[in-house]
C-alpha cells in the first residue's frame, strides 16, 4: 500500500503542476462535392490546482494507512 500511496502523491503533484492540456481536431467547414475545406479546432481541458492538492492528500492518507498493521 505504501508504494501505491507514493504513486498517487506523484500523480497529484503532476496534476497540480500541469493544470490542463490542449488538443486539436479537424472540422469540416465546407463540403462542395470534391472540394473540402477543413479547419483545426482547438479544445482545452482545464482543472483547478486544488484537485491536485486533494489527490496528494489522498495519496498521503493511503501511504499512512499502508504502514499500520491490522
């Protein structure tokens, strides 16, 4: 469980540092038989850095609970 907690904390750190990403898709603008015009459309996915902090805390909890013997 300790290794899983460490991995979750690293993922949380990455989520905190990188608060989103952008990607492009091709969108058909005009279609006139054999003539097609396409354009790149930009999409962005963003999240709050607080999500990463929450994941770090969750990883810390998993890490701490992994050290306890039941």
